[in-house]
C-alpha cells in the first residue's frame, strides 16, 4: 500500500526538490493504525483502538487490550498474522 512517507516525528517527508515522498513501509502503516483512537476519524469511525473505553480506565483488561492491538495490527493489508 502506498502512503506518504513520515519522519520520526510524524511529519511528511519532502525531498530536496520539494516533492512529497511515498513509501510501502508496513512498519509505518502499523504505527499509524496504533495511533488512531476509536471514533477519532469521521470518515472511518470503525478504525482505531478504543483506548479511552478500554485502556484509559481503572483496572483495564490486559488480554482485551492485547486483542484490540492485535486486531489493529492485523487490519493492515500486508500483515498475515
């Protein structure tokens, strides 16, 4: 999957000639998915990890969080398991 190349701080990388750069990085795609909070993006409300509902609460379920993170990682097309 083609995506805009991001630097370590999450900014779009622009070449010396002023063009945006693209990448096929699976690592970057996973990092983006893990940064999405559930219901954060209006165009894709089903995307994201429910951090507020299931992680940022008193006594969160570790196994449930692991499952949610696993689901987010496996939602990247290039990830098999």
